[in-house]
């Protein structure tokens, strides 16, 4: 990973549409060589934030920084951007338009053709280079769109729902391409409604609701802030846990229960009692991204 790659930062970002505030004092940082997942319900403000980062929408307050300075239009030309509304030409041959887009980003025609061909072959589209985009399935059109955003070896990636419409094989190919860029130190921000995928891929998370950041940070840190949940099994029945102070029984099924414990002292009391009742399991449960999302947005 290159050490001089800047971070991408949004600081106190604001955007309104008429009387509605769509993005309200949003701040977070996408670190070099790390993948940051941007999650939230429809209308949370994710796409609006990404459009401001890319200069598609005017910023009404706050700023976007590239490293330690305000971002410029020149900086943005080096970014890879995948908008929510895909922007390729349906009646143009695939390779021709990728070469054109690469040249707009400063590539030579030869380099653009070579890199586009290599990436499309990686996606299993090496035999479709001369086909019109509209002749491809929606999933394959998505592969071409991804290629367009990665073609020029961007300095940063801002991807709005990049995995939408992709089958598992294409997702894996896309992830491999992104990891190539991460190894080069590229900061990657992507939004997705596929929380299990974000959970698997991301180093950091930003959870947005109603235009506000509800949680942001390293995945491990956010998990650690979640409720202290444990699975416990005692013989013959775990129902006795319901009466203990500081214990919330999330679920109980015969001898096994899932608990939330208020603090370490409660944990010690539960363990002592459980040992006396024939303890056979006491396991901390790591919250999933779905758990974190529900916790911070409810």
C-alpha cells in the first residue's frame, strides 16, 4: 500500500431540497486502503452525500476534503464514481465506449483498450467486446458499469449500490477487483442494502438515518459498543435467568438462553449461579451489522 495516498473526508456536510434537509451535519472519513460501507434506508441521504462528494450536487454547508485540503474538480477527475443511475450508452459497443471514457480520464487509446479488455475478460465478457450494451443482461451491464468506474486506476472510489443485480460469482469478481485497488492504498466508499455483504467486506461503517450519522467507525469498534450478549446453557432449564437483576433474556429455549447483561458484575453473578446449576456453555455473541443497524436506527 502506498503511504502518501490521501484520505477522503466529509466534514459537517449539509444539503437541503426546499424545506427538507436531506443531509444534516454529516461527517466521516474514508481511510486510504480501507473499504467503508455506507448503509441506511431509502431516503437516508446516502446518494445525496455521494453526489456532493463528486461535485454533482452543490454543498450547502460543510466541506469535502481530499487529504488535508478542500477537494478540487481536478481531484474528482481522478476518482472512480458509480452513480445510482447508471450512465453508459445502451446502443454503443461495449469496448468502444469504455475506450472513450478512459480517454476522458487521461488514458491513451491503447492503454484504455488494453485495461478494458483485461477487466472484461476477468468478468467473463471477453467475447462480448463488440456487442452493444443493450444486448447484455442487466447483470452483465452492471459488470461493464463497474469496469468503467475502475478503468483508469482511480485515486479513490465512490460507488453507489455497486453490487445491485450481480450474481454471487460476479460479486466475488468485483470484490477481487476492489481488493486490488485497496492494496494500492485507494480509499473506497460504497453504499449497499446488502448488509451481510457490507458486514463481510468493510473495515469501517457509516450508518445514516434521516440525513444524520447514527454511527460511524471501525467495524470492530461498533461491534464492541453493542449490547453485551451471551449464549448460556445450563441443565435442565434456563428459565431461572428471567428473575435475575441486570439480566435481559432475549431468547430462551429449554436449557439454552441468549442474554443481555448490564455490566461485568452482572456477568460474574450469572456465571456463579450457572456453574451451580450445571453450566455447559457461556459464549459471547458478536453482533452482526444488522444488529448494529437495528440498534442505532430504532
